[in-house]
């Protein structure tokens, strides 16, 4: 399953990748989006949206994961051979 971390993922591993992503997402629910480090040299750096953020962003799980999860589910549905 190391190919999950490379540039291409064979479609036979998509279900495993989706499961792994769900595990990561579950772990990220423990952290609010204000825990993101935006600039390692300036810890007081503000995000581009300053204090206003979409109501859909409630924690780091939906801050980072949504797009990749959608891509995996779509690839599985369409039976794409690799992504």
C-alpha cells in the first residue's frame, strides 16, 4: 500500500485508500482549524480569510480532506484504472 503515498494509485487500492482517508479524517476531527500553522517562521501569521471562514469548516477533517475524498470516491465509481 506504499503506492498510496506516491504519485499514482492503482484502482484496486482505492477502497483501501478511502478507508485510510476515513481514519485520517477521524483523527483530524480532534483539532480545530485554528491549529493550522501557516508560517513556521511567524506563528502569529493569520490565514488569508482572517477571522471569517466558511461555516462548513468546523475542524481540520473538513479543512483538508474534502477534495481528496471526493476524488477517490469519484474514481471508484467511474472504475478509473489509476489516479
